[in-house]
């Protein structure tokens, strides 16, 4: 019986972020849509507690004999240490150096916006992505934007397939204390997200800002009288906060996809997003686009959405329609097509 091994290492990261959401949702969808006879098994490096890497419907996780740093070193040096299975999907560039491996590359920020990452992060991702496009059986990217940037910055022989992310359908809600009306931002708090500019814009508009997500690197300090930092939330808590937002703001300097944008659209929440090319592609004209890094533009983009009910309703309807294009089942079926293509 053929077996697809999925590397769910990102679920054990201190800050899993949007990549963690992608890993969990796509792994579960791959298991649910497996072709007849195929099984799906998770795999992680050796760690004391791997319970966070358990995904419904996915076997394992299989714990590899090497700890993370040793496994990274081995794969960086080309050691063909195989995690088992007939095919492997790496949800991040942390992947075996060769073989029937499909690697997801989420963005090209290490080249386009290196100052928004740590120097160590830039160096590692450039090496790992370079190996993927040179040696992997195929590469998956979330948008045509990333595909084009990858061809420019890290060309290689591996075929590149564009497979959009999906939208998580939140079934339950759990109440969280939030203001009666607020702008919402979702994501790891780090320089690339542009949340510091959002603090200034919402202060000028005299509207509360709610931020969902853990503190990341870079020392970004969002504390202000009108800002409520909620940190990490469970899915039911996130559903509660998301559905009650007046607007979702995504002022990022760079993204590869932008999950919060489509999650908000699916919930009927109007979206104001930056002109980062991937966000423009994903939003598909169903949001309000503003210039990156421009406080005046961000403020001007938020103001009518907050205070023009008719506009907000039009954006809500357009967003719901746009979000229908993104499902994890569709993503999984497309990824299965990539893996099965390696056997032809």
C-alpha cells in the first residue's frame, strides 16, 4: 500500500504562524482525499513531546531518530536520510535533499524583503529554497505571484505548481472580551506585517484595534490605549473575534498568500489590504487596496469601510463570493495530482 509521508514539523515550532495553519489543514485534507490504496503518515524530528503534531486522519506522527538541528544539518549536507514512505510532502522548505519530494515554498520574502527577517532566517531560507528548486521532484507555491518571484530569484529545474490555500470553516465559537466595534489584525507580530502603521491609523480614526497572534521577532511594540493584544487564540475564540470585526486590515509589506484575508472574506468581514502583489492576487478585487508603508493611504482606506455602511455591505458580499474559490479539499486534490505525477 503506497504511503505519503507529510512533514508536520511546523506544528512543533514555538510560533507555528500561518504556516502551521497550512500544515494542519492541508495534512488533514490530504488524508481525507487520498487516492484509493494510499495512506498518509506524519513525520517529525526527535523531540520530547510531539503531541502537537497529531493531525486528525493522518497516521503517526512517525518520530525520526535525529533531533531537529541534526536533521537540518544532515539534509543541508545532502545526506539522503529518508523519512520513509513512497513520496514525501514538506510543508516548509525543511525537506530531504532529493527523491520523490514535493516542497511548499510559501513566499520569496528572503529575497524581496530580507530586512523583515532575521539575518539567520534569510540565509537558511535562501539555502533551503535553493535546494528545493534544484533537487525536489516538484515545488508547490500558493500564488502566481510567488511562482514568478521564485523564477526570478531562485530559478531551478523543479517544476513549480500554483496551488492556492484553503479557508478554515470555523464551526464553533467561544466568547472573548472585545470592544463593541473594532478593526482586526491577525498574524505574528513582526516587522513584515505592518501592524505598527495600523496602530497609528486606528488611533487617528479613533477606533479600537484588536490584534490576534503571538509576539514574533523584531521587538515590534504595539501597546497603545486603544489596542487590545489577544495573543494566540483557539479556533472557536478566533471565530468569535473574526465574525464581529468591522474590518480586517492586512497592511503587510510582503506575503505569499495571506490566509487572514480569505478567512475574513469567508466570514463576511470587509477587508482592507496592502498592495503587496500576492494579497492583490488573492483578494481578487473584493477588498480595498492601499499602498504599502503609507499611513495616509491606510487611514484613507479604512475610513470609508468603517463609516459607509453601504460600502461595507458591498465588500462583505464580494468577499464571500471570492472566498468560495479557496477550499482545503481543492488544494489537497491539486497536491495529490503533483505527487501522483512523480510516478508517471
